[in-house]
C-alpha cells in the first residue's frame, strides 16, 4: 500500500503515525510541509501526490486541510482531526473516505467534523469517534487508522457502504476481520507457548494483562488483526509497564 501522509502544523515527517504505517509494511510518502505558507504546503503536497500517485492520502490536523484542498482525484482520504475551518476553502469530503476524531479534542472541535460529514451528504459512520485527544497516537487510534487506509486503498468498500454492515464495530463483531478463533503467544518468563481465544468484538487492536497458566507470571498480551484478517499476538513482561 502506498500512502501519502500529510503532517500537522508544527509537526515533522517521521512522527508516530507515519512510522506506524511504515512499520506495518506500507510504502509511505511523508513530505515536509511549510508551516507558515498554506499555499506552499498545498504545492508540496500536490507535487508529491502527482509524482507518486498514492493509494490513500492521510492528513492529520492542518495536514487534513491540505488533503482536502489538493486535487487527489478519486484517491480516498483518511482525515485525522482535520483543521478544515482554519485553512483552505474545501467544504466537502469525497465518498469512500473517512474521518477519525476524538470528542475530547482540545484543538479542533469534534463538531467541525460532524458538520463536514453532513455537508458532504455522507453517512454518519464516515466519522469515527476515537482517541483521547487531538494527537490520536494511542494504540486503538493507530490501528483504526491503518484499517481505514487498507480497505479503500485496496479498492474495497468501507463497511458502512455494505448494506449488511453499518459501522466499524459491526465489521469486527460480524467476524469479517478474521476467521481465526484462537492464537498463541510465548510466555516471556517460562518460554511456554500459550494458546488463547480471540474475541474480535473487542476490536482489531487489544492490550491486556494475563497470568501465564504454566508459571503464573503476568504477561502483557497484544493482539493485532491486519487488513487481511491475520491475527498477530505477542507478549511482554507485565512489570515493564508498571
């Protein structure tokens, strides 16, 4: 997957979110955008889009406004707390795109994204309420961002565009995220392989603490389901997270 990532105001290339996308095996283009001159930022983003023809364009905060205002043809957009009212003139979001926004965003009001979805005539589920603040750098937000890139980037419909599915929660609870019912991890303390059941109703990215049934040492268990429905499970010693 080729992703054009447009960073926010006073942010820099190579931050948490583009690094996460890269670590998941995606090719990403992450140009430095001018913080003071919006037109210059638009020109840079447009040149990068024209040169690389990405499968998905992701815009974070001010980068979301940049993403809305460049000519990206039919390429889906994933906007993260977009600052659309502060920069640019675009007023509508194209279909097969989505917005991730925290209701607790202290920088860009959540209602701004609600208005954008309404004005664009898109389903309410186009806006996913997630995260604890403006950054959207927590594990769940990063996982949903990846999920949101992979579906439209592969030319597939987003779940709520399917008559039978109305939201990301429906997508996971209906079992379309994975056909696996269980997976395993290796206990960090005793080295035993431990088989655990998978419950995808809890989302595609999960972290919880569980005692090893063999040695009783606590492990922090991580579960991640990728865009192909493959579940990855790994464990780390729980004491590292005290």
